[in-house]
């Protein structure tokens, strides 16, 4: 039930704060793009082995102004661990 309410809250927030376009300032080097009219981004770690899967984190929703510079430490930890 708790997971359902969390997902419902995320859906509600995404409806209130729709992504305007694929314009987003990232705290680290990455790629910003649009998926079905929603802004998305990808920050990749340094390549390790060609053909090896890269684990990733779903950061959602991408509200205006987020991710912020204050979250740079989090993305650095993901990249250090080889996580996109």
C-alpha cells in the first residue's frame, strides 16, 4: 500500500509540474533528452568494459530546477560506483 501511495504521489507531482522541454541544467556532464514529451537525462560513468551492462538509477520526477548542484555529491557517488 505504501508503494502504491508513493507511486500515486509521483504521478500527481508529474501532472502538476510537467516537463517543459528538454532544457535542463545538470550538475555534471550528461545528456538531456525527451521521452514522450517528458524531460529525461543520462549521466554516464567512465566506460569500463565494452559490452558490459551498466547499472542505472531512475531519478524521478525531473521537476524544474532539479537535479540541483546540492545533489552533485550523489551523482558523483553513483559514477564512482560505475552506475549511470
